[in-house]
C-alpha cells in the first residue's frame, strides 16, 4: 500500500517525526501500518518503508511528458489490473489523444488530427493532462497505490500551474468549468465537488464567472476553509498556494485574508 500526502515534519533527537495535515490521510496511514504488521507477523521479519521526503511546494519543476506517461500507465493498469508493455502504453496514449488532446488540421487529409504531447505548447499539454485526470475521475476505479500515483502527479501539476503566466482555464467561464470539475483540486477525491471562489464574489463581482477564480473542493474541504480561512487552508493544501496567489494578483493584488466565500 502506498500513500502520497502532505505532512508536518521535524527532526527531533535524530528521529524524523511526521504528522499528516489531513485526518483522512491518517486513516490510510493506519491501514498501511496494520497491513505492515500482519505481513511482518507472517514473515517474521521487519518490512522497511520506502520513503521520499520532499519539500516540493517550495520549489519544483514539472515535466508534462513524464506526467502524461504516468497517467496513461495508471489508466491502463486500472483497466487491466497489470502494468502495460511499452507498446500497450503507447496504444493507450493514442486512444486518449483522440479523446482529450487538442486537434489541428491534417496536412494530408481534410480532417483533424490529435496534437501529440511532444508538439504541444504548455497550455495545450495542460489541457490534455486535465483530460486524463477527468478520465481517471469519471471512468476508472483505482486501488490505493494507483490513487497515490495520481495524487503525486496532481500535486506537482497544481504547483507548476500556479507559477505559469498563462493557464488553460484563463478564458473559461465557471459554467464551462463545472462540466469538467469532477475531482477536488485539494485532495484529488472524485465525485460531487463544490465551487469555491478564491476572490469572493462580494470583493470582486466582475470575476465571479471566471474559471481561474474558483477551486473545486469537497464539501468537507469547503467547510474547512470557511471555518479556518486561507492561512490554515493553504497550510493543509500547500500545492494550491500558487493558484490562489495568482487569482488574487489577476483580480488586482487583493490580500489573502479571512474566510471569504
């Protein structure tokens, strides 16, 4: 079992101490350690944990091509219950291109062809990645390990998006955004999500229908924000800081404060 989450951490008397920022993650952690204990009881030996500790939300690059191939692999694995061969992964990639990639006129036929990730600009590639995440949320049933893989990509992707000058959602309306908002941008949990305005409708009504000014959150995450405000929310979901700060800047450098709706 594999878990990807954000943790509070400190080094205390040469011991690494971690505490999950989200109680839902702690439930998974408990399941993992229960499973670890059972396996150790059967095998009569300690099972070591493979860990990657990374303060990634401070400074991180994001490789769109790598993310695409990881998501394609997860989609195939969720369907076939095994990892794909290189040929199977490429065939799945081609099928997904037809569904979610931008289209351009063919030079040889009077038709449109899908734009490959290798020839896409960053905005077009982001639209394709968004399509893959949409597919995973609506079409795939994921194991805990696959969920962890997707969450890792989602976190890195949101961090990267928050630093971009242009985003594929910049020209979208909230109505258009709602059609694709099927998973939480905070946790990656799929299902019914709330539309949360970053800069409140009262503070900037002219941006109320701009997709760049909204977050998709579960009801629990939405209520957490209104109970605790931006500081606690972004401490819990630090990968969204860039998107939130970008929205405030686009709206006119308004301060991030309070529990605005």
